[in-house]
C-alpha cells in the first residue's frame, strides 16, 4: 500500500525548503479538475512555458492543458478521434493526447504521484536523498523533471538503446544519467542497477520504481480515468455506449484508467497490449522489440490483472511502418489524397510509437467484438513523434526515403489488421498471468508470498489504494498551508 506514515520533523523541514523555493503542490483533485486551481496560480502560468523548469508547472500535471507551448491555461482534455478512413472499423476510437504535458509525455503524472507522497509525509529528505527513476524512457524523464521542480536531486536509469532524444533531454535535467545494457525489454538490468546503487549509497538514494510504485496506478485511476470519462461524455450520442479501454502495458500504471472506465461504464472491458516480439502476457514469452515504453518481459506489480479482460500482442513492424506513414510527408500527402481530413492528418504527429500500438490494440479490440458505429473505444496517445524523430532518420537510412508506394502499402496493411494475437481472458488465464508476478517480484525484488496473494484474493486491495487519493489531498493541503506560513515569516 501507499505509506502515509508521517515523520513530523522532516515534514517541517520539507515545508520550509519548499517555502524558500516558492513550491506549492497540486492535489489529485486539482490535477483531475484544474478549474479548482487557485486563480493566482493560473495567473502566474500565463507567463510560464509549458516545459519550463518552474515549480508552478507542477499544476500543469493534468490532461487539461491548452495545446500551446507557452502561457496556456486549461481546457477540456486534448484528444483526437481517429476516423474510420484510418482505423478501418466503424467503432469510434478516441485517445487522450499526452504530448501537451510538460516533457511531452504523461509520465510526469506518475512520477509526481510517486515522489509527492514521500515529500508530504517526510519520508524523503531533499537535502540528503537522491530520487532514483528506473525506466525505459519517459518515466525517468518525468521523474527528473518533477525532481527539479520539487528541488530534489535525481538519478535517471534507462537502457542504452533507447531513443537519443531521451538521453539528450536528460543530460540537462537529471543530476546523473545511467545507461544500462540492452533495449526496451531489458528491465531486469535496470532493477539490478537500482540494487547496486542502494548497496553503494544506502540511505542517500530513494528508488521510485514505476513498476511497483502504487502511486503510479493511483494517479491514472483518479486523473487519467476521469479525463477519459469527460471526453467520452462530450462526444457520446444518445445511443452510444463505451465498449472499453485499450492500453499497452509498460509499467501498467495507465491500465488503472481502464479500470476507472469499467467502473464508470458498466459493461466496458479493458484490453491490455504488449509487443508480439515479447509476448509475456499472451504466452509467458520473452524477447526484444522496438515499441519503446511497453512490454518489459515481466508483469508489473501495479497491474491489476484480475480486472483485465483481454490481452493483445502487437507486431512492432506494424507500429514502426505506421509511424512512418503518419509522419513522413509522402505518407501524410497520401492520407489526405484519400479524403481524410487534413486537420486530422496534421495531428497524427501526436502519436508516438506506443500510441500507435494503442491504436492497433483498439482496432483489434473493435474487430474481435464486432463493434458498431455506436460503440466508443478509448485509449491514450502517451507521447508524440518529437520523442522519436531519430527513429525516422534511422529507418530512412536503413530502408531508404519514404515514398508514395510505401504509403500505399502501409495504409493497406493498416486496413488489413486482424484479430491475430488476441486472447479474451478467462478466470484461469487471468490467474496464469498474475502468477507470473511471482518470479519477478517475490523471487527477485523482495515482495512477499502474502502480498502477491493479497493482490489476487483481497477484494478491497485496489479500492484501498484508490482511497488514498483524498487522504493525500488532505496532506497536500496541510503541507501547502505550512509552506505559505513559512513564506510569511
């Protein structure tokens, strides 16, 4: 569970440090509904760039940022509904756009939700501890950024073969960056490095492992889920129904938004995807793949498998080809020539590689369940093309310039996406996947046999995690009150 044990003396020190640096903390309520943010803070944001290293950008950890680079306020969650001419299905597929978060990815939300509880309870000492962010990319970027905004030092850990955009960005944001061997699927090497750091530096490091930090799950349940619900409520017709949410599993935190959707719209289902080249959920498998941010050869601790209805394996070659189709000029020109609205095509750069994986998952989901035009499927477009431009350059160097013929072939492939690699989960299939947690978390990472059974058998386990949000909001408000009091001294 999320530890809310208070350390009174350190809380006072942390509040005083925040007062000195003019740091105030947003509540979950404010992140889910920015209309509740103080007008004075909104006024300050009018002069601050979205990616600027400024503590007030903590209040931009929300899906409701205006889609502008600087000075933006808040509006309805930015989203994109993909037309049938792209998806090839009647069902309406709509995704939240993560590219308008600070850092260009929604992982800043999970990072804040992991570090913040330790700050307001006094478990983390910014003058002594370094926040360690093990990740395959966006989470360690988000963690380094949140650490800077909260006046904390950070260590980012990620595989050496991740996109160069991530490393270039971290060079100026993290206090230390450690590249571990391998690529997307090499997560154990990241975990091993965390253990090494803990052994070497002891209490000086505080590891925020996104794969087991329940604050990751919590943020997506109470912030991402309601954002999805708000968008769906605005676009639904009187006969429409929400068929489900389709989310790829990296740390599996975002799957919590699908759980929220299931609770908000009875009958909705949650489909969780991974790379076909690393089919852990589908087939107890392993391997390497190119869909950065997902599919890490294990089942994350924060994944509530018992509430998952389907798993789908997505071919990374399809994702990479569609990434070119959506972002190369020849691909976009071809899509427009097919009659697809230019304003939609102009926004396809909102979809990074894992966002395209989510789209393919939604298409498979719609085809498997034979959904109609009265069915809505929701997902997230976690980040955009700007975090993977080097991948386009690499493919151009390897495969040659992208041509209209390539676009014709890739679009035809998109229309022919089938239901291969899809498994609707029975109770026994869910239990099989859940049992895989044992090998990573109990044998390797220090969880207990009782804990893994509690996740499966305790009907209140996940509800108790969700119930931490209002408790944390009370702690945040009390902490901010202390900060303001110290500022007046």
